[in-house]
């Protein structure tokens, strides 16, 4: 499949990278994404990742986001591929892996109901982000609108994101 094909087949891609048989991989396309083709891949066993991934934990599932030069939900609408580099950097910042943005990880640690996926790998050749699978949780909007966070926690979160976005 080509890099801009909305029907990208994740199984052969994953099988090649992880040295697995396609029978050991289950891929489900996820709904709700507008800009990327997003899938959940589940493996028949926990996988240690290739060393160049620089991700220490074994995984049994992963979320994959394939960027194309258009919006996945609206193929006639162009969208720059570099949006994925921005998302990868945002995930590194939220993980506390960017020293130029101190405090974000600590703010998020104080909001245990708010889960942020970790960046597992950014495949810049295929334009695919690999992220930890958080399962069936709330999206950020649902969390903010719920009764869970206090006003001070929301202010702290907003301040941290405001510093992040500049």
C-alpha cells in the first residue's frame, strides 16, 4: 500500500517490524479520528520491541496512527504530514521527556483520572505513531466536563497546557 492510502494494511507492516506471523496480530480500525487512520493492534503474546524503538516495556497491544497528506475523514481536505511530528513532540512533553517544558508531568500525576498515552515509536518513513493502548477510557473533553476534576486542578491543567502551547 502507498503511504497515502486510506486502506493501509497494518498487519504486514507490523509483522515485518516485529518478526511475527500475521496470524499473531489482530488489527481493529478505530472510529472517531478525523485526521489519521487509527487502529488498535493486539498481539497473541506480549512483545519486546526492537531496540531502536527505545521503549523499555513489553506490549500486548498498541495504538497506531497513520498520517496521510489529507484528513482521513475528509480525503478532499489537505492536511500536512508534519502534524504528526507535532503530536509526537506533544506526547514526549506530556511524558516529561522534554526538559524545556518542566512541570507538565507533575501536573498530570496529580490528575490520576486523566490518562495520556505514551509515545512508543514514531515511524517517520511510514508516518505512523505508535502509542500505548489505554483501553476504553474517557477522552480529554469528557474528563474536563465530568465531575472528577476540581476547579484548581482544571486551572493547573490549563496553565500547564498554556505553557506548552506558548
